[in-house]
C-alpha cells in the first residue's frame, strides 16, 4: 500500500473543523473517531513493518551487546521515518480527501 509516502498530511498540529470530518461519516462523530483510529492503526502498523524490514538489513549476528556500531544509512532511514507525518494526521487527510473507504457489517437478522 504505502499511501503514507505521498501523503499531503500536515506534519504539525492543525486545528480541524470536526463537523467537516463527521459529515463524511454519516454525521456521527463517534463513528468518525472509530474510523480514524482504525485507519491510523493500519498506517502505523504498515510504517512499522516497513521500517523494521529496512533496519533488519543492518542487524548484526554478533552476541556482544557492548559493541554499538553507528551506521549512517541506518540513521538516515530512521530520520526519514521521523520526518513523515504521523499516522493520525495521514488518516485525517485521507478522510478529507475521500480516500478512506468503510462499510458497515451486515446486521444479523433474528429469525
């Protein structure tokens, strides 16, 4: 997926008009918060997995915990991820842009 790489989400705190947000989710603020939380968690997991895979390449097989090696490439990768917008900001921007798709589970009919 990696939709967060090209995100136009704010990298700093931005005050939002909540009515604009919950109008996009059937006018229900609670459902908007739940939706944004779930999407932010998905983005966070995706970012963490990708970062872990990239940093895994630098892992050493040495059992000596006292030795710490600084690797410039590893530091640059970490800094890149630190500069990205936070997952909750990306989720809000995706909702504003109409890029978040959601559906309600079918209600169980009592027979």
